[in-house]
C-alpha cells in the first residue's frame, strides 16, 4: 500500500483527540447530603486508576479508526503493482510529432526536436518505439519493426536521424487524425501477441487551439492506453493575422488584418511590391484595407510571428458556365422570356456564359419554357435524376404533360389559365434555401411585382412538392419538387412582360442566381485555396507552374494538392488560370489547447493534463504513482468505509448513553 499524498497522513495525529477526551472524563460531582448521615464518618476509597476511566473501549476504537481512515482518504492510497514491469522497459510508445505550419515559429522546431530526444532517451532496453508525424495527414516515420530490427545501440540514432531530416510543413494541424493513427498503430502491433505490452502515445506539439480534433469525437480507445502531452511553447504567444476580405471592386482586392487581444502593439505595415500601407489595428480588433489593382502578394510587417504574414492573391476570373433555354420564339425578342434569361447571365468580367442548343448536351443551368417531346423530356429527366436542377416555366396550359414527365409521375396535375385581376405574391417562404437570400427586410418586398397571367395547378398531384410562394388568391406561384438526386423548380407564371413584371424588377437576376447557386461554378468567386487543398485541374491541362518556379507535369488531369503557399499557374488547357494558395487561418491561433477540450472528447490523458512530463527517474515514478491511483480509486472505498464507521459509532454511542442513564437512574 502506497500513498499519493503522504503529507496528509500527519492528520492521523488527530487520533489523540478522542483518547484525551475519554481520559479526562470524570464522574459527576453533584451530591446531595442527607441529614440522617451527617453524624457518620466518611470512608476513604483508594483513588481510581486512570485506565479505569476508559469505560467504552469499543466506542473509543471506532472513533480513532474513523480519524485514521479519514487521514488515509486524503492521502490517496494505491497499490503499486505492475511498476516493476514498467521499470523493466516493457512499454510500447508511439511518438506523435507535430510538423504543421505553426511549428515554424522561432525556436519551436528546435525545442520539439530536443523533446523528442528526451523521449527516446527514456526508452529502456525492452521498450518499443514508433514515430509518427502529423500535420494535415499522419505519416509513419519509424515503425515498430524498424525499431526492433535495429541494433539496440543504434535505435536512438536511427530515430533522431529521421527527425533531423524533417522540417515543418505548411499544412494545418489535424491532431485528432494523428491520435487515431497512433492508436491504430498500437492496436495493430498487439493484434497477434499473447502478452500485451503497455501502450502509450507521447504527443510533442505546440498544442495550439487551432488544432483540429474532430476525428477523435466518439473514438474508442484501447484499454490501458495513455496519452502524454509534451507541449513546446514559443517565447511570443500573440499574433496578427492577414486574410482575404470581400471586395466590391473585382480589380482592387481587400485584406483583413486582425490583432490579438493581448497584443502589446497595434501598428503594422502592409507591403505591396515597393508600396507601404500603414495599418493601425488596436489589440482585439480587425481592420479592412484596400490594395492596389493587380496585387498578387502582400506582406504584413511589425508582427512578432512572421511565418504567417504573407498573403497571396489571384485575380477574379470569369466563371465558365453552360446555359440552355428551351422555349419558343427568338432569343432577341424583348417580348419573350429567353431575351431576359440571356441578359441575366450575360458576359462580364465575372461570368463567361456559353449557351447551348437542344438537349444533346444538358446545360448546368437549364430553363424549359415550352412543351417538350418525349425524347427531350427523357433526357432532361435523366439530368434531374443525376442531381441537376431545372427551372420549368409554365408559359401555357399545354405544358401539363411536360410537367408530369419531368416530375416522373404518370398522372400529373391539369393546368388551368387564371382569370380576373392581376395577382401579387404572398406567403413567400424565406426560410427555403432558394429564397433565403431575400430574408433580409430590405430585399423581401415583392409587392411591386404584378403577375398578369398564371396557370393554376394542384400541387397534391406531385408527390413531395413544396410550395415556396403563393399568389394572393391562394394559387401556387413557385414550387420545388425532388426528382431523384436533383430538383425541379416550377414557376406557374412567366417573367416576360406578357405574363408579369418579374423580369423588369430588381428581384429577377438575384432570383435566378439563387435558384442555380449550386449548379456550376460560383460566379465571381476569388481563386483562394489553402495548403493541402486539391487544385481544380481539367483533363486538357498539361502542367502547373509552382510558386518557386518549378514545373509539375499533369497527366490526364490527375489530382494535384498544393503543399506550400503561393500562386500556382495552370498552362496547356483551354485557358490559363491562376490559383492563390494560403496558410490556413487555424494555424495562426496560438492560445494553448485546453485540457478540458481533450477530456470532453474522451482522450485518455496521462498525468491529468498538458503539463510537461519530467524525464528524471523520481518524476517518472511520481507520474506512474498518479496514474495507478487514478485507475484504482481506492479513496472511494475509504470514503464508503468511513461512512459505515460513522454510522456504527453513532449507534454504539447512543447505546452507551442509554445504558449509563439507566445506571444513574435517569428516566429514558
């Protein structure tokens, strides 16, 4: 039996208190003199020995034992069994080394290498060690077979040689993925063993709060596995960050500078080529700054941590999108719906539309405004089944059959022409994804849009249909229904002047862009990517010009992942493109990862937290004692025993008090 906090055993001295109280107890001094005895001589009795004053020895023993048990409870008892096997070196360790971008801070990588050397120096002859590295992914540097096959005198040199050849990458920190990979490596090592060695994971990392831990949520850990955290800390923990900000002018990019709330400085400089822009950002705040046109790189000066102070920008490029409009009339007829459709998706600096005819090639943005032949409807329906979205404009009552074919139902609803005065929209579902862009009170007013004609239909004939807007007379105006993996959006009125004022209102273009937001590329999106992302590569592309000027040959549009920040140039395809790749913002969050966040995710921490685990023998023994005590929880049994003793003590005390009252003639 050992004690984690033996200092509390001094509390056992309190056992003298009940002994003292029992010894100082004296018989009652109250006496009554009787007149008939006043002439008698008193008899002297020999003094009573103090040992005879211990009238209730069981009660005294119970009280003393309770105090001894209370002192032992606070001293945290445990059995130290199994320590010999640990000291003999029968431990299997996976050393998980963080090689993410945040480890590029000044002096941090050297500190991590020194900590790795300490872990290797602790390994004894019977230990087995494997080394994993983790950033955006986990990689095995030295496995258990490599360690066992190497001569014992060369094992440490083997591991350190592999570490010294490394340097931190530019990727983010997926610490959860690394922990799971280390646990899997341990599980594979013990799969065929009759005698399982103790397993542990030693994490050498800066443990910054930007580390991703999603992978360990709900994970199941091997019995007895412990995770030791050995954090390395940089001298400066504050940081200013640089990120792309939304810009109204595509030609003039904007950046956001954010300053740490505990920073001691708020004066920075943005360097763009030979120009300098003063950036005053108070601690805990952020500011947006406009850059000159054509800027590809901006550097933030004045920050203590400079590894994340370079931001790369790529110009907005026109997004290529294929469009199709199946309708009657001519494309340049201002009285027809196609005229307004083509102008809503007109060519601009941000959009490169390519209109296709017919249904031989299904467009990514497709509107149907006329009855379709059976073959045409079949092709459009197949596109819907595969995840496409089609807008069906009910321009006449003759489109009932087309509606049924596209929806995939045999007996679709009949269409009836509306009569009476014009209609207006009401009952618009602004919570629906297609209309959520109009939920702001500034944009949700559709009262200026009048609908002269519309087609009546019963949505109940179309399974799964959701009415997302109605006319003021209750008729459905806009509907959406699922078709396979895609969806069919139906407008019961056209947008051209003959049917409504929709095409002439300010709501028309945003409405079309909202309907087709998930189809094709995002219009005007800045070409921003993060290190580790896969860059969009087309089959016709031939090579990539890397940020350092190197050339990467592309084969049949094979996937390419950016492994460093900078501007990547694609050549050889139908058009040249540039992609800006930057460091993930999570790598700029330097505050320490809290112990509670790891415990909440079920990570089996050793030593109770993120404190450094000392390498000295006495400290290692203290750590093993703490782990043994946490596993055994003997103090809980001591607490239960104390409660039982107190109950028995109360019963014995009350019984002795009752017996004494009978002897003294006191009525109960």
